[in-house]
C-alpha cells in the first residue's frame, strides 16, 4: 500500500507537504518502537515506523534504516527543526491523534504487517 493511501485511510496529517511526491512510495511493512536501537536493528527497509519519539535522532535513524516514512502517534508533533531535517532527507512525516497501539492495529487491518508476519 502506498503512503498516501495509508494517510487517507488512517486520517493522518502530513507534516512534510514539501515532499508531495513522497506519498507514492510503497510501504512494504510496519514497525513500532520508541527505542531507536530497536528500529536500527529490526525495522524493515521500505517500512513505516510508528513512534511517539519526536526528536531529531528519529529522522537520522529512519533514514539510515531506509524507511519509507514515520508516523508520530498520540498527536505528538516534532519541532520545526526536526520537520525541516526530514524534508532535507526526503523522509515523509505524518501525525495521528490515535495511540500507537491503535495506529498499528489499523495498519494491520489494512494489510501492513510486521517484518516477519
């Protein structure tokens, strides 16, 4: 499923509108974690990360892991410096008012599974 389709289905707000074409990226899987070492070790390239962490290191780790995008859960929104770094790195960011648990459940119901599912 494409990022823009996920965003519509999950009622996500796009935080990086400068990356208009980024929504066409295919999401191959999902990963949820607030431990960045876990994201580095286990997040699937081409996947989407669900987290409540909103600091600059999230962007660096997501880019290094080759993720298609990041969804910030529970209405958490990063500062503009974090958003700008994501734009520079071509990493789409989204926010959901739903909890991480609910976002992941909805991803699962849409067919976005974990790496080993």
